[in-house]
C-alpha cells in the first residue's frame, strides 16, 4: 500500500509498504484510513527532525524510522481482533493516537495516560500512521463517531482535543475574557473551544494579518491584534472591564514574545496557559508574575478520556472544527502540502489528506 513516510529532515517519501494484516492481533483494530490532518508537529518533524520519531526502537512500541506519519485521522473499521467489543467492521471511527502502558507506572495507574514516560503516538512512534491507506491500532485508540459527524471531522478530533484541554487547564468558564496568542490551527480551535465553554470576550494575536482576518471571520466579535504594530496587553486592558486585562491568556505558538504578551495581558490572579512547544528556554518577567499573583500552567496533549466529549462538541456544532480547513488534497500531493504550510507567506492554514483519492 502507499504511505507517506519520514526518513529524515526534508526527506518525506511516498513509499510502497506492506499493508497491515487482514486479521489484527487480539485487542487491536484494523481501519481503512479516510482523512488525515497535517499537524504542526508533523511540520516540525519534516523541517527539523527527527524530534519525536525515534532513531532507536521506542522503549514501549519498538517503532523507529522510517515512520508513517499522521496522528490526526479517522477511518472505517475493517476488522477487529479477539476481545474487541466496542467497535465492529463498518463503524466509522476517530483515532485517539496516544499509546502507552495501561498500567504499571505511576501515571497510567492513575488514568493520566498522556503523562506516561513511555508514551508513544500513532504516526510518530508506532508502526502505523494516518498518512497511509490503512493502519492497525489498539482498541483504546479507536472511538466510534455518530452519523452527525463527517469523516473529515473525525480527523479533527485530535487537534480539537488539544484546544479543549487547553481551555480546561485555563479554567475557562461562562462570561470569561480570553486572549489566544497564535492564530494557527490550534489557536483557532482554542478560540472555538473557549467560545463553546462560554467565553464572551475573545482576543487573538498573530503577526500574520491573513490569519488574524481568518480568525475574525471565523468568530465575529473577536478582537484581532497585530503584535508588530500594537501592544497586546494595552489593547486587551483597554477593552476589558475595569481595564484590568483578560481572565485567561493562552499561548498557542511556542514563541517567547507571545508568552510575554500573555503574562502582560492577563489580569491579576488570572491564568496563563502554555500550549505551544518552545524550542529553547524562554525568558519571562517573573517579577510581573509574582506581583500580579498569576498562575502559569502547562497543557500537554490531552487526557485520553476526553475523546467522547470532543466528539460530542464537534458533532453538535458547538465546536465547528471543519471551518479551519483551507484545503483538501490527495496522498500524492501531500509533500507539496507540507511545503505550502511551511511557507511563511502562504495562505494555507489546515490541510487534510483524503486517503480515498
């Protein structure tokens, strides 16, 4: 079968590889992949990797490069192994890609599977991924989706889960004011998740004017900010009650200036959530953190138990994730899709790969 595999930085190849077995092992599921999203993590792997793709066998899964990419995806169940009862052939599913020991370490024993030190991901450190015609997954990695959800939306549950968990970590609630720094796919989904959680005043900051315009069009009433031209904190304070700043500020890009702007824009005793991955140590004004009495919280991935809730949010229309997709391509166009998303002057935001093309 065809599969897009990472071999090295700037070396993606559309390879012919053996298809997964028709009969999956006990506790596992074979799916026919339908749509896969190109994630920022995939882009970093392509541009600078290997980062998450192991060069030696992964301690839990044994996987190593070359790696079939794709951890944002869904598909149709083709076969199930012994003991699998929650899905059956023909079911449409969304893939929760985190793979880890289910017990035997501190975090897994407490249900905090996403914090396991042996964590692996389908599409990064597992034999299979979404950017191929088919894959094998563990039973806990596949979640059935309702008729109200499209196959495209099934591939968007993963990034939407990042956004929902980010808002959970920030404690976003009805009536809150929220700043999102970064208007990429995760930033836009975080805006949608904050609105779904009841936030009534939203701000978005990004140096790319086309992305800010996209965000404002996506969610009318959002205040767009260009940090190259305006002081983010001043804009937020000027628009919030008592001119004190926002309740929650969320950094979604992994940029030191964006994090500093979040700490400046949030009100006293507000919450800053760090979601973007920073490539190097980041200086922060800790005097400001102290005298403002603010909290800074990390948000790593998502609890795996979040999947049904995110599916409900998308299927109900409360979190219209499909609106962030700007292009759909076939697998043979995928490498060009990576390049388009890495182009700083490009117009693409979120690209889905249609594995049926």
